[in-house]
C-alpha cells in the first residue's frame, strides 16, 4: 500500500506542478497580448486624428481653389507658384510613396488623385486669366511655374536647437536686402528650362546668397533661390547650397515661432506663411505644426480667400499673394499627413 500511496502523491505533485506552469504561461501570454492591444489603440487614435486633420486640410484647400477661380482678380503669377508647389508635392507622393493595396490605401490614393486633378484644373484656369506681361515672365522662368519642377523632396532634417516654439522671441522688424525685381530675375535665371543644367551667375550669387541672414521676405526668397538651385543640380558646382538649406530651414522655424509668440499679428501672417512654406520645402516637417494648421483655417474667409484688412488699398494685392502662399502650405500639410497615415 505504501508504494502505491507514494506513487499517487508523486502523480498529484506532478499534476499540480504542470498546472502551475501552464497557469504561469497563460498569464504571461495574456499580459503579452494586452501590450500590443494598447499600442494598437494608441495607433488607431493617432490615425483617426490624422484623418481629421487631412479632411480639414483638404476642405481648406478646396475653398482656396474656389477663391482663385471664382474671382478673376484673385490670382496672379504668385498663384501659379503656389498651385505648382502643391501639385508637385501631391504628384511626388503618388509616384514615390508605397501606398498599400488595402482599403485605406486605395481611399488615400483616390483622395490624392482627386486633389491633384482639382489643383491642376485650377492652375489651368488661373493661367488662362493672366495678363500678357505675366505670361511672358512665366515663359522666361518656366521652371518654378511647372508642376514637375516641384516633384521632388529634399532630405528630411530636424532642428538642432530644439523645436520648443516659446524659446524664440525675435524682433519682427526687418530690413529687406533683396529687391523684388532682382529676386524675380535670379529665380528666372536659375530655374529656366535647361533640363538639369545649373546656371548661377556671379551677380545673382552676390545679390541672393552673399547677403546676411534669412529674415523677412528677403530671407524667404533667398532660401527659395537656394532650393531652386539645388533642384537644377547646382550642388556639385556649389556644395555650400546644401548647408544653406539647413541654416535657412532652421531660421524659417525660429522666425515663424517668433511670429506665433506675438499671437500672429495680421500684418505678419503672410510672411509667417512664407516661413512655413519654404521651411517645409527645405525638409523641416516640424514646422508644419497642428496648431498652425488650425490658424490657417481660421484666417480663411468664407469665400476661401485670405485677406489682410490692415493694409487698406493694398489689401487686395496682399490677399492674392497670401492665398497663393496658403495653397502651397496646405500642399505641404497634405503631403505630411498622408505620409504619416501610410
């Protein structure tokens, strides 16, 4: 009897041990399964937020396009640049991003194609309303007004000084050091259609690059010129251009933050949008902040235009330029949001 009892005890102990081990394994497995679920919930929440931002951005863009087409005086060659930038960015996403063959991927691809179609149609309509002098200017500097000129992306960068906006309190006053006439001439020269051939004249390098700083419209046009030169493969001839996109892009963020810290004075909103536009094109996605997208929608009037009432009689010209830049900024936001959703 005793050996039999001993065998029973051993069997019971074995069963208890196996039960404990199985319980531990099941407990560990259930814990392991709950962690991805939490992360999936967090990921789903971020996707829902991104989709809301995308819908808001697309609605704002559509209203801006309506502004340009409903009023023949609400567009000019600046509108052509803004539309070309946005169309180029949308086209770049369609051609380069690996959009999955899923229901969500197909929806995003459809949204992109429809948006690109609307932007290109608006671009065609705006072109038909331009004056002969503006058309001759476009033919002279064909590059920056073409969609394919903006079908590219500079390497992504991060602000080395940190992106806390409240750190930047810069005096908003500035002195322009680049004339608009010279800026147009140099942009025409560097971006004229020569299929990748670089042309940097000494006069334009001296006027557009050697001037100090990146503040004001002179600063944004300086970075514009540098980006256009890089697009025309000038980096081999002038390697300092890449370094200038880093310095210029960081300054765009700092100056945009400075205007934000001043609560966006109305007479600085147009310049703020230029900082955001060229900062994003230079590769600094962090300049595309969520709260600034909200501001962009708040500044938009019911007719889709962007007005600046403080300028009086000059307000109409400002509206055309501000709306054009806003369209380019919205294109940058769309490109960023869709890349986050994929």
